[in-house]
C-alpha cells in the first residue's frame, strides 16, 4: 500500500499523478474502515482527500502553516503527517478527533470552533512579515459553512487591507456545514459554482478575436481591460475581489493536478488569494452520499458496508427536547426555533418539518442568532435558540446586552452541557453555568431527567420578560428520578431516614438537624443519590435536593441549609463561578454560616476520553465525593467533641 509508505508530507513529492490518485483511494478506504470502528467525523474527511494531498505537496509543513478551520476535516492531514494508528481515535491516550499540538508540530489550531481560522492566518502572516520570514507561507482552509460566521468576515476585512502580505485562503466549498449551507453567501457561492467561468469565456474570445483581421487584437485588449465588469457578469466573484482579494476558481476539489496548479499560483502571489475549491462531502462512500441530512458528518460505530449503526441508539436528551418542541409548537403559534447551522444535531429538525415557516437557521453565527432572537421577542414571538453549550460562549455579550438588558423573553436550550468527552477540550460544555451567573434577570434550569426536561422547557417558554436557559447533557437520557417532596421550588430527592419525624409536606422538611444537605444539579442526580447511600452506610444522614432552577438560587435553600451541618453541591460545570459559588454567596447573604464544599469540573482544559473516564480522572464520582464528605463530617465531629455541649446545636 502507498499509504503505509507516507511517513511525512515530503514523501508525497516522489509520487506520480497515477500514484497520487491511488493514494487518495487508499485513504478513503482507510477512513471508512477506521472511523466505522470508533465513530468520528467521516463525511468531511472523505471530501478533502485530494485537497489535503495537494496542500501538502505545495506547502512545506510545518515551516509553512497549513491551518484547518474547525479541524474535524483533519484526519487526512493526520495520515499524511505520520499518524496512521486510528485504533484509539477520540479515546483516552488515542488520537484526537481534531488537530492537536501535543500530537504533532504540523498541527496549529485545536480550538475546534468554526470561523476562527482566518483570524489565526492573519496573525501568522503578520508575524512572518514582522520577522522577515519571506520563505514562510500560510494556507488556511475554511468551509463555505464556516464563512457564514461573522469572525470570518472580520478577518477578511483585515486580510484584504494588506494587499502585499502573502496569504492563501482555501475555500472548501461542499455546500454544507452540518447540513446544507444557507444564506446570502451560500447563494453567491452557488452562483460561482454554476456559472461558466470568465477565464474560459476570455480564452474562447481571444481565440476568435485573434483570427479577426485589424480590429481583433485591439478589441481583445479592450475586452481584457474591462475584465472586472465581465467577471461580475460571467462568473460573479466580485464580492471577493471588491475586498481586495485575488480570486482563483472554482477548482475541482477532487482533481489533484488542478488543485496543485491553483495552489502554486496562489503561493507565488505577493498578496492575499482565495482559492475556491468545489468538493463533495462523503465522497466515495455511497451510504454517506445518500444520507441527505448531513452526509455522515459525524457517526458512531457503524457497519462499514451499509453505514448503519451497529447498536440501536437509546432515547437521548436531544430527542426528548425535539419531541417536546413539536408539542409546544402545536400549542403555541408564537414559538419559533433558531439554530446556528446545526438543525439536526440540536434536534430542531422535527420542529422544522412541522413548522417550516417558524424555523431560522442563521448559519455559524451565534452572536447574530442571539440578537436576532431579541428582535423576535420584541416583535411578539418567543424564540427558542438551541445551541451546543460550548458555542453559547461566543454570544455572551449578546445574551447580556441585547437579550437580558432589554428583558426579552428568549429561551436558550444548551445541548451537550458539561463533560462531553470524546471531542476534547473545546467541546466540553463546562462554562455556561459560570458565565451566565453574572447575567441579571436570567433564569437557568438544569433538568435531571426526561420528565423534568419537558416540564422545565415549558416553564422556560412561559417567561416573557427575561432570558431563560435550559441545559442538558450529551447522549442517552438516564432513568426517571422521582421526587419525594418539595421545599420552595426545589424537589427533594431523598430525606434522612432516621431523622425525619414526619413526612415531607409543602412546608418543608420536618425533624431534627441532618448532617449533609446535598444540592444535586441536573443529570448528576443518580450519582448524588448514590453518594447519599454511601454516606448513609457511614452513619451520615443526607438530604438530597434538586433546585431545578439553579439561577436564581431558591430562597428556601438558605433556611434548609441552616438545619444541616454541611452543604455539598455537585455540578457538571466548572467550579469557578458555578452553582456551588452561587449557593455559597446566597448562604453568606442570608447569614447562614455552614461549611460548604463544592464539587465540579476543575478549571482546566480536559483531554479527549470517554465521559466516565474524565469524571473518574477529575474525582467527580460517587465514591470520591462520598469519601471526601465523610472526611469533612469526621473533622466536624472531632471539633464539636472538644467543645462544650451547648455549642452543638
């Protein structure tokens, strides 16, 4: 096999055109076989095989910087830079599903958030200029979907300002991000794809005119001088050239020879150049090409021949949300959905099918989506903006200044909140409950099970004068966790066995003081009940409550905490500024002086691994937490035993 002979990019230099085509076929076969066993981003990588080969033949990585926006299409890049062991792809100690600096000097960007690559490229090109590195080049690959993001256009505006600073921008145009790319830019690129090119028109015109006596050559020169207007008419790439960017294309993204020729011309140019490549997501794999929703953008473990999942998927948090949104849509005509280029991943596809005139895909533009939602709410409807938790970070200012400041009734639904695992550091949704704590008036719900997700989504869309947030985990929704009572707005999931002298009622918890008040946040409820069981075996009485709405802190929590010796919070979010911090502040404000221990995610970037492996690594498991709480209670017992009896009350 040719692929096994490729240990680095320069091994490509000695391959003939025929061998390069053979290598491309081998890579596609390898990807289907490998990714079908582990899951991962299959469709995007099948679409960039020839493009990646051409990039590495033209540019000298790592001296030259080859950058990938988002990075989910970098599997081919990994194969060509010496990383061909895909057995542990996206698992602990295996290859990352995205570029990773820890893996290779050939990898530059690993944040995996779309529309950022042009900003990186601009900075790297400027650094080359400042340091006089004329023999260093920067090539940035960005998809047509990522070009819908505002950051991309901010970068283009800056890149175009330096007409003599070399930079190659490769637009990987497959008409898709997750699903089909939408919006004005998509329409413009579609025009470029489908209109006969200016160069072919000009070549034909030159051929005819040069055969015309006397006036032929002057007419051709006049025609060539007017090429800007003609280009706009024949192949309207003027949008890019108006920015001051040289445009090459469209190029067949599966023709290595054509790609190399275009990239070589762009590399020689002394300013910024766009190379527009037409590729096919899922290329060479029939099941992907026939999957209209997302062309196998990301798959689990599948059968390589059929593309069908090996295991039947259980009900997910996303599917519960999807079904409830359709029900709400039938009940309320004012509810609309918003997605940022992720209709299927966030579960709004069913709502879109039922209510096609009430769904808005804003492209990869979370900032615009949030502000547009504020406008929708001001106009009299209730928008539900469903987005991955990690991507809401981008729209924080809009949530704060456009939605919250104006008291707009907008509901943000955060999918994949908390530790997500296999997609790595940039995709863990561990920031939302911290950054949103500072937003005045915002209300944040963390449902523990499917029933609570349905209920709290309904409660959220009933709020008309403030932003609401409902956040939930990635993957399979757990079993129902029933409440045994309610205190204020909080559900009591467990009451101390020996200490309760009468049943829980609307007025709250009766009986003498308990040992531990355990505040369970969201999907960690089953684990918190396990913690309570372990504490019970140590003779430590525990009350477990689910606040349901973690912002604002329920007013009943402080009086309840005052009747316990220790308060413990457990959340699937960063510890800094999270729910634990908010509870601690609420207790201080209420004058409740009870020791509090908060358990959550440490504020560091977590490597890719299974969710359960990461939780074990950071100590967010029932045995780890129970052990520490037991130690804390034991210290209190020692202190109280040495004090006068009157002090123990």
